[in-house]
C-alpha cells in the first residue's frame, strides 16, 4: 500500500488507488496471482464495497488512456453498476 505523496503529478491519487486495489487483490488471493481470486458468496459484497472507492477514483484516469481507456472505463462502470444492484448500493448481503 503506497502513500499518495509517493507519486508525483496529477495522477497520484489514481496510482495510489491502483496500489490499494492490487494490495486487496493480493490479500484476497492469499498472495497468489490476482486471477486466482475467489470469494465466498457471503463475502463478495463486503469485498466489492472495500474496492469500490478505489475503482471510482481510477475511472476518470482510465478513460484517458488512448484507444482502449474509454471502453475499459465503461466496462468498469457497468460492472460497478451490477455490483451496486447485487449488493444493494451499500447495504450488501454480507
């Protein structure tokens, strides 16, 4: 987990959020590759609520990536919308 001040420039907050997401993914996967993530059904909403603020922080920066960025940002927003609906936009099932 990095301090936002460790990065220079306007992207410090987004880079720190990416570090947070990476850290959460590593903890959730027991240090394994993040593609090995698996959550117990009862924990999915609590994990989503933990990562959601970091996703919201990086979306504006992701959208600025040439060519694919806007499409990736749209996909993230769609997935977050699904997460909000499944987890009742903050209440969650877990």
